[in-house]
């Protein structure tokens, strides 16, 4: 399958840089954001989940209604919805979008955060439940006759759904960096999500997932989804200046709106193995490989996707292609200054990546994008934009 691009949805202008601290949906801003995602050339937008966040199904339905091509990825915790109900909700959304939906299942990386909504299972149990959840959803989407289910976490009788996904199924994503995540994702997922780590660490995780897929008897492997927070500017010097300004805000060195507090998923000592890995990687050194920058992870406690790619559009596009060459075929990029960064990515980064991939497809050869000196497309577009802040 071709390389595809993911971003994340925003429902109002608040972000980690301006620190507005707003929680209410701003419908006009939301519609504009979706239109900008589509104009930028993204394929998917993640609709995140946390105990304090907006309902992801309502947001995903609005994404489908507002766009023609963007597919929402609904983040879903199994403890919040019975699997038959989730399967029907996803199939309904998929029909409304003409086949545009995916689901990202979150087993839960923090006992504290899970307990906020009444989930007291251990981490191992949560992953066992996720595996059962996937099996049930797939049965709901494929069975035309009523069936019973007597599992460890779910039991029901005589169920059949009249609602089918447009293309017969819906892509299921699982993420994580624990043994349990590799096992469940490798055996059952269509997509496996990773946070942005150095190339060698990313390759090692991909190999773990592939090994679990083979152990489960699969002849394929899940597609790999890797997430970054790029910081770009017209020159390397300006990009690093911008990166250090961003870091100062994340560290609290630049005051924002009074009363602003970051939303966290369980404190500054994360149980999440992915967060622990990012913090360990950040402790090694600041810059890895071509452009991966880790102080942003350290500044935020690595509570989510938090490693940056820093540089000119050329540098960042080349770094993205390094991961594509590694085997990643879903690239997630979202900024710290969300709307402005989104526009800049669409005008200055995605075109470079897509141009190089098209060149490879047409010629069977790698172009010059990953050389030290890069050609005309980025140079011709590296000026300030209407909404972007490429400077």
C-alpha cells in the first residue's frame, strides 16, 4: 500500500504553545481545521481519547460530515463501550463516510487514568481484554447469522448486526511498546502505532511486532504507524531557534494564559512503557539520526507523542523518508502550534515526501531528497504563508 499521512484533530484554537486552555468545541474553527487537513493532503486524522476529552465518535462523525477524503481514526478504550456497540457505531460511521474510518484501540497505559472511568484491571488483563475485543468486533462485522460469545471479559447470546462496514471490515490499530502490546498488535492488528524513536530502536520494535505476527501464524505483518512533532523553518538556524523557543514554553519558561494547565494521562512518572522508552532515549542525547530531537519528550514527561523532527522542510522530509525506508508506511505529523504547523506541513513537507515517493515509483530509483543538499521544490516554497509560520 502507498505511504499515507496522519495528523490529529483540534476542536478549538488551544494548543501547547498559546496555552489558551479552552475546552469547548469551536464549530467554525473545527470546520476550518478539517478543511486545512484535507487541503494539506492528509489521509487520516486521529480523534484522541482521554477520560476528560470530548466524545470521539461525535467528533469523528463531524469530521466525516465536513470532509470528502479525510478518514477519522477513532481512539477507543475497550472499558468505555461494549464491543458489539462499538462495532455497530464504527460500521455506521464507516457507511456515512463511504468507507472512511479506522479505530485505534487503547488498552491503557496508566492505572490512575483507567480508574478515572472505573477500570481496575491490571495492564496484562487490559491487553487480554483488547485481544478479545478485536475478535468480537471482527465477528460482528463478518457474521450474517446470530452468534453467542462466552469469553473472559464479554459474554452475550444470539447477537447479529445488520450494519456492515462499507468494505467488509474496518482497519484496527493497536499501539505500544510492551510485550503485551507486541503480542496483541502482532497477532491481530492491521496497523501498529509507534512513537518517534531513533531508527535503530524503531527497527527493533517493528521486528518484535513481525515476530509476534509470525508466531500467531500470520503471513502478513501490521502496517507501521510512526508519530512525530516536526518543527520546521526556512533555514536550519531558524528551525533550531524555533525549536528552543518551543521547548522553553513546554518547560514553562514562557508564561501563557493565566490558569493554563496541561492535560496529562497519569502524572509525571509514567507506567506506559512507550513513555519510559522516550524518556530513556532523551537521557542518552538530544539529537538522534538526521533530525530526531528528544528534549520535548523530557519536558512533557513523554505523556504522549512528543519527539520532534527539527530542520528545514528538506531535512524533515528526508528524515521522514528514513522511516519510510525502514518500513513505516503511515506517517503521523502534528505540530505544537497546531493550525499554523498543519498548513506549513501541507505546503512545505508533504509535497517533498510525495514527490520523492512518486519519483521512486516512476523510476525505481531513489532521488536526491535524502542527500545533504536538496533541490528546487522546498526552496521555491520556503516563504511565509497565509496561515503558516515558516520562519
